[in-house]
């Protein structure tokens, strides 16, 4: 390898191979913690560009996004991201494993991303890598431990965390370490596992979460960084933007949120789904519900019964959940009801992996990077969706699923005027000039 004066690798065609760092995000909404992540990722990876793979209208925990994907992409670009690409709904609403696999596969297929940088409670890759390697190899002893813990009736994430600790300590009832149980560590382990399985050359970098924890529900006094959860809770409790919210989001994000709220497009909360969700459940047979992804062990009957009298989505989840079916898992399953996400559809998407790179937002520098992306990417790069929706292949199938997600999401807007159908055909990416 040959290096230039700034230690960048130069290939045989004298093209400087610059560092491009990828982030996996939801930006729900883009807040000061995300701003810190962007800046720290750029610094830690000595990156010239930042690419964010962002979930669209439905998120990993089974919730609708507060604001539409174009508004959130705009926040991210104004916050320093160079290219925002959409993580297809096929992967954005899945468990940590499939969510991470989809996002990392997409970054790997770009052909331009050199690093992936993620926040975690551990704050370094070394603490997470042993678990990632274990889950990649899954030796027989580990599978036996996992089976034993699952037989106790606990959720899969809890059983897996227990099995990892038991395997590494040699104690069947070893206490569960935070390294394997904290939400961002879990995602970090899955990112590393996906890199290993793909034999990817992308270099992982972990940074320690700054100040606020993932599940923190309050915005404290004199805080400049708060969790997205606490921001959403404040918006819901107060019915709109407050001084507390203003103190923990960049001014550009605040302006975008004001625009969306003024237009009646947001914020969208879980309970906005109630009527359409009850309609879907009440007009589906138990057999149709059983066809949906992750609905097993007769859960379809429980869903059908409780939907007859539920008065809120949170109430519906509270009554459906069990020791094995956690709140988040049930919340995701209800999103599968909304999207008609069947087991067959999930199998197809898992076999193909992300089929395209769809651009949602670009900075001025990002437009230069886009030229390289179009040359290097292993899958189609999409600016306008219409040409790609005309085909009958894995690209159009996955893209139509995103269109379905958008069309359902528009029905959840809180304003008196319902946005038109087919926004994926009409709205172009946000360009920062």
C-alpha cells in the first residue's frame, strides 16, 4: 500500500481512499447526543464524511417515528451528516439481530464506508468482541446453555445474556453482566457479529454514551444532552415543544420540529395507531394473525381476544405481554399487524438482504460523495423511487414495502388534514446548499 502525506491510502489509480464513517441511527428526533455522536465519530475515525443509515417511519422498538423520515433526515444533515440513507422497513422494525444485520449489510454494500462508529455503555470494542465472536460461532456448549435458560420461560434476550455469562464464567447461574444486558451494548455486539459474518473490512469504533442513558425518561435541570426517550416523553406529556426540549436539541432540529408541528404532520405517538390497529386485528382471523412474523405459540388468540375491548395501544400491549413476550417484542408484533409483515415476507427479505441504498438527505459535501457511492455501490442507489417500483424483483418488492409503511404512517398524523397517499413517489431527498 502507498500513502500520501496525510497517511491516506492511495490505490494504483492514484485515487485517495478517504475515511468514511457509517452510523446506524433513528434520529427520533435528532438531539444534542446525536450531534455529539456525529462529531465524535468524525474525530475518532479521522473521517472526511459521515453516512447515516436511518430507520424510516417505523422503528426498531415497534414505534412510529415522531416525525416523518424526510424531516428527520433534514435534521441530521443540518446536524453535520453528509448522506442519510434509509434502512428499509423490512429491517428497521426487527429485533436487534436483524436490525443490525440489515444496517451493516447496507453500509458494507456501499463500497465507500471504511468505519462504523456506534455508541455503547461499554465504550470500547474490546469488551464486546468476545460475545460477538461467540454468537457468530455458537459452539454446542453455548447452544445447550441457551436452551436451558429459554426453558425457564424467560425472554430470548434475557436467556441469551445469561447463556453468554454462563459460558464465559463456567457458572450455570452466573450473574448477568451489564456488558451483555445494556441496550446499546446489545446492538454493538450485533453490529460486530454482522461484520464478522460478512467478513467485512469496515473497522468498528465504539464511543461511550455521553450523559444520558438509552431509557432515561426525564430531562434533568441544566442538562444539554438527554435521551430521545425523555424528549418524546416530554413532548407527549406537555403536548408540544417546551423549554426543556429546546435545551437538548440543536436549534436547526427545533426549527424543523416547529415546521412539522405547525403543518400538523407530527409528533406521532404510539397511541395514534389505535383505531387502524384495532381495525386490522378485528378484521383478521386468528389464522391470518398467526401468519405474521414472530407470532407463535398461540399468541394470535391472545391478541384477538384483548383487541375486542382495548382502549389504548399501551393498554393492549400491557395485557398481551408475558414473561416470554416482552413489551418491546409485543410492540414490534403490533407493527407487523399494521404493515402486514408476514413470516413469508420476512424470510424473503432476510434471504435478499437490503436491496438498495435510498438517499433521504445530502450535505453539500455529500453530493460529492454521492458520485463515488454510485460508482462503488454493489446495489442500486435510489434518488427517485418511481423507476425502481416498476420492476418485479427484490428491489421493487422491498421498496413497495417502504411505500406501504409510508402510506400507513401518513394516516397517523395528528393534524386535521391527512397527508396525501404516495409521498414516496413525490418527495425528493433534502439537499443542503
